[in-house]
């Protein structure tokens, strides 16, 4: 409960009439009284009924859904693409889903988790801007028996094993290699066109775990090209507007720049706008790379403005995490090696962009995945991850980030790797991978 809140100022929830009155007022019809009280943790009650004590601007999101997608921010095309995948999988698997915009605010997402818990969701997919609230969200998930999986922003060296069984999965693309590959693509183009030169970086949110690993991959790749240097970098905060401002500043500081390594496709879009405004031709005077493989990223490649992006396919992220929630809701239990996972991105350029556009953009009503086959429960024998999905190496994921004092590898994580379980899981998923992520859409 937030500081300054006193129990005497809350409604008396030992009185059934009081419970019924508040359930009606806050749109939680369909929940039993028992469920209502079970989900109303002290902090959730504070958020839900703040209006009764004069705290403005806090409300419960009424929903009859069983799964909630807590989105990082709808400012990003990536998030909208990911939610489309989540909704597609939920519909195919017979789940009700509600999506909530976190507006790049970890504290807001914590409140949203509490509100959705009060409303009766049984599972939550979290796409956080950072790790600020993950410990508390994971704690509440375990206390209230709400299944949780999450992606991207998290707290390095804090894993599902420390949080309890209900945090079923943390999953992200393997970004060190992916961002290294798109950086090499830019470096090769700069070498071929100019014989070398200066690059600049426009990053994401400072301190974000994904931003850090992408920068490490970028820097390692640049070292392979002695005639190319990283002249400077500024944060673009993952969005077009801030990235355009950062790029304008970098152009003024480094007027001879020949390449830009943008930390995602929205960032690349802002950089391209700034370059055009400065009279520079993207794809000719300056080569740019992005990351994520959004619809906009693919279209910029097709137009010759963006040289490359690491396509992890945001629709896949939403669909795969939704399928995991479906499975654990239906009694499936992951092995330790299946609770931390990564998937392989595909470097997208003009050579393969048409495959992406046909499957993920210009596909009309055709589903880009066989959503049901993502589920081990729905398809116990012929399930298909539909991407190269494998156990995460946390030393690669968080390498270069200081470990907390006294930290040690979780026992289950160590056992999975030392016993051969992680290798066996990687082999099993590879054998079940039949529908390629960069290929024609499956015929359903």
C-alpha cells in the first residue's frame, strides 16, 4: 500500500453488501466475492478505490477477459504489431484478451497489473519499458496465482526462478548476434561506397537491458572494420520523434557521417526524417540499419531508405507468449530450460523483404502463423515453434552488466545447463521447427 494510506479509510470488505456495491460500481460483475477479495491485494485495493479517499486519476479497467497484454507503449509500431499477434493467437485458442497501454511508465504498468488482477484475469503478458516493476509484478503474480510471461525490458540477473512458478517465461530475441549482423551490413556498404568513415548510433532508453545488448553487438561488429569508427551516439528513446531530434543533433556534430545504427525501426524512421531534412539521401549518402522487423521497417527497406533490420517479427512475440499462457493455464508445466528462452532474428534486406511483406503486411485475412500449433497443449505431437526458439544464455544476454552483490546462478538454471537439459530442449525445438519464420504463410 502506498505511503499515507490508512486502513481505516478503506471500505469494510468484511461486509458482503459493501463488496457487492463496489463490485457493481467498478465493473467486476462475473467475479465471485471470493475471487474479488483474493485478487484485491492491498496495493490493488488502493489503486481500485483511490477515488473513495480523494486520489484522482486511478480507475479499474473493467474486462471480462482472462488474459491481459500490458503493452509498453502504443507510440511504437512494434507494440501494435505484437498485439496483433497476441490477439490472433488468443482468438485461435479461444481466449479472451484485453490490451492496456503502459505509456512507457513502469509504475503505471504495476498499477495496471493490480487493476487487471482485481478484474479477474488469470494470466498476463508483460512488455515493460524496463525492470523497475518486474519484481513486484512477479511477486503479486505468484501470490495471486496469475500466470505471467514477459519480454524485452526487465531487471538483468533477476529470473523467473527467483520469482516463483507463476512467472512462467522470460523471452527475447538473441540480440547480440542480430544487431551485430545489421551493423556489419551497414559497415560493408560504407566500405564499398566510401572506403570507410564515421558511423553514429541512435539508441533506445538508456539503461534498458535490450538497448545495452544491442549496443554491445553493434560495438563488437564495428571493431571488425578498422577504417570505420563510431563517432557518437544519443538516445532516441525507442520512438520516431525523440530519434529525429537526436539525429539532428548528431548531424550537426558529425557532418561527415556515412552510416547510422538505429536501435529499432521506429528510431530509424526518425533518423531518416532528420537526414532528409538536412539534405542527405538515406540509402545513398548515408546508410541506415534498424531492428525488430516492423511493417514500417520492411516498407522503408522496400523504398531503399533503410539498408537492413534484424527481423524478430513482433507478431511472433505476441503470438508465442500468448500460446505459452494458454498452455500453462491448461496444466502444462515447462522444464527449467523452457522458462528463459530466445529466438533467432532474420537479417532483412532488399533481398528478402518481399517475403516479409507478403506474409506479414500484405496478407489480407490470411493468418501469418498457425497459431494453434504454437501450443503444446493444443498440438501435443506436432506443435511447432515457427521460429528458431532455444534456451537463453543469460551470460550472453546480460554480459557486461554488473551482477548484484552475492548473486549466483539459480540452481535450476545451472542444473538445466549442466545436466544437458538445455541442450536437449534446443534439439527438441529445432526438430519441431517446420514452418519457417521467413517463408510463405502456413496454409490453414
